[in-house]
């Protein structure tokens, strides 16, 4: 019984850390679109708040001219993650697959990636930090999975190797 009580006390000391909580008063100026147009592609997307206060990332992915991805990026203040094991996303998708990416240092050329599937309903998606693999320009790198103490950038990306419209609504992003 003492062990159980001690465990509860310790767990209460570790609470979730909100990275971004979308609402009608959210400042989304630091959320930036990066589409394949940076490489000559023709995909296009936008990011805005809807009337309910959710972040909405939507657009069209085009394979034309060697394109094939759209992304929205948020550079945050250096955020310590060593007390946490997962990122929890509350979102509503469109039945398509997306990538969630993080960077330890925003100047790094590579990102750490996890792919997730969406439904047409609200979902809570939990991603283990240790399972996020390193990648650069679609190629997995031969370095260890994420094991850093900080993050400075988060990204939502769609790139399913097909022409498609997409819409992803985001409510919260937190460390747990």
C-alpha cells in the first residue's frame, strides 16, 4: 500500500505540459506554411483559426513538377522534454495519414518523425518520443531515434505520394 501511495504522489508531480492550446484568442503568427513549392512543386496549403478556435491546416497536395508535400511548422521557445515520454495530439482529420515531426534544434537539417492515421472524428493520438525516427528529405537516417532533452520546432506534414485535398483540425499539442 505504501508503494502505491508513493507512486500516486510521484505521478501527481509530473503533469502534462501544454505546447499549444488552440482557441479563438490564439496567436498563430509563428505557424508557417512550407509547401513543396520551395523545390518547384505545386502543392498549396493554408493555416488559420476557424470560428470555434481550432487550428485548421488544409490544402491540396500535387505531385506535379516533382512535388508531393505540404506542411505547417511552429518554432517554439526551447522546451525541455526530458521529464516526458510522449506527445499527445488532440485533432480531427479526414481519414488520411500525416506526419508529426519535431526538431531538437530548429537549425538541424533533419527532423524526428512519427506517422499517424486520422479518422473523421476527434482523436487523441499519443506518440512516444523515443519512437520518433530521424529523417531528411524522405530518407531515414542511420542515427538514433529521438533522445534529446529539448525541442524547438514541431511540424505537421502530409505527403502520401498522391494528389489529394486535405484538412486537419488541431485542438491541443502537449507533452505527457
